[in-house]
């Protein structure tokens, strides 16, 4: 069934007014987990390395526990990864996003029903 109305909204999690997590930051965290690299993750997302670093510094500063860990280069090269807490945050954000989308779908159906009665 085609829905005439589409409700859109994005989830942002803030602490004391500062942005902690949103869709873009979660995607960065997911890509860091998959690639093991901030540089590779930023390239995949088509954002600058500096922007990725800014996001990570803000996330780690706001979080009560570390989210991203970094290892400086050397003989084995550097890298980055998510802590267990970081993995948990990503999972919880995605769960909230899923529930939010389910709720929006219900609202869209209500909108369609409301306006279909006017025809």
C-alpha cells in the first residue's frame, strides 16, 4: 500500500546541550569497527579525517566511558576500534532508531486514514 504521507525525523542524543550521537556519528563508529581505521572509515563516508577526529573527540569527551580506542602507528601500524561500551552504544542507538521508525510508521498510517476520510 502506497502511503501518501511520509513523516521524517532524525534521532539526536545530546548531553547538556552538546551533540553526543546522531546517525552520522553512529555510521562513523560502525565503519571504524569494520575497518579498524579512522582514516578508512572517514574515506568510506566521504568526510575529512579531521572531521572524523572531531566527532571521535567529542564522543569520547561526553561519554562516561571511552567509546573509541586508538593505537599509534609503529611496526604493526596504528589502528582504532570500539570498546565494549562503544559497541553497546551503537546497538542501543540502532534499537532506539528502529523503535522510532516503527512509531513514525504508525503515525503515517493514522495520517493517511485521517485524510482518506476527507475524500
